[in-house]
């Protein structure tokens, strides 16, 4: 958004009037209409809220104003458009579908860290080795959960770079279940004879695959680490996930052998 347009928005929002036309039906309440009203109120506008309560009323509005969607916002008689256009008008960031974002991964690691600290607090030792182990195990479990939301989409993205999955396609479907299994067992400290080799195997294959795709072949791909709709680029984050699993597998050997 240009500086001039941003200045116009700021200058015109001093208790100016805005009009919003939005769908409010018995079986459908438009969420973007609610967001538009809320954004305008937070920006200091007095909002005239026109609720379109029937399909016929909505269609008539769109035909009259020559628009294809609702909500539609008007400020001082000028049509701004829908919710995304309104955000642009106020200089808010509007994320595109192809825009890179590390937010999903940061959210996973932040939640895993908080869970690990919470359990550590409950066990009487906040910053301990066990807290670090739990952080990795929780991270593995949460990442697996995100993949399991849509295994088909995950497998499609995973096949772009995983060397084993490219040879044995069923592995792309098994991977998230294996990651979850290893993570949960490591949280419990149970059946390490199974958890350790699983973590070592999928972590090693994953690390080699990511390293080859990114640092040798120089391919620009999206990472499937947080699921098939990820906007996280394949690279350091993906490699870190796999190295964490490898390291956790090696570390947990000390418990298995009674060290």
C-alpha cells in the first residue's frame, strides 16, 4: 500500500462513518463481515451495519452494486471492497498464498517448550535434562499431528524430496505415524527398543534427503514438516527436525542400556 493511501486512511478515520453490507442469515453468518465491522470499529469508525438476511436480498445487493461477493465496505461513499481490501486500505499486512512463513514451525516449538516446562515444573525440576528430552518428544508428536490432519497432502509434498518415499511411495503415508509413535513413546519413556530405531531411521533418511535436495541439488521446495499446506521453505528447519530425531534416538540409548 502506498504512503499516500495509508495517510488517506489515517486522516479519514477520525470518527468517520463507514457502511458495511454483510450476510447475516439463519444458516450462514459471514465471518469476513464480522471481521470487517470489528476492524472498522478498532480503527475509530462509526459503522452503519447493513445486514443482508436472505439470499434474494444478497443477490439484489450484488447486482445493484455490480459486485461478486460480500461483505462490501464503503467509507465516505467510496467502495473499499471486501475484508482483504479493507485491510490493505488500513495498511495491514495481507498474506498471499505463496508467501513464506515460519510462524507454523515457531508455534510448534513454542508450544512444545511450554509443555515441557509445565511437565518439568510438575515433576519438581524446571530446567533439567528431562525437560529437554520432553521438548524434543513433544515437538515430534505435534509435528506428526499436523501431518496427520491430511496425510494425502503431506505425502504429495513429502514425495518431492524424500529419497526413500520416492522409491517406496507407501513410506510417505507411514512416516507421520512413525514419528508420532516415536514421540509418544519417548514422552512415556516406554518401549525404547522400538522408539529408538524408529527415530534414528526416519531422522537419518530425512536428514540425508533434505541435505541432498537443498544443499546439493539446490532445489527450492516447501517443507512438509508441518503438513501438506505448509508455506515453510525446505531447508534449515526441515534438517533441524530430522537431526533432533536422530539426536534424541542416540541420546535415549543411554536409558535403554541403563546408562
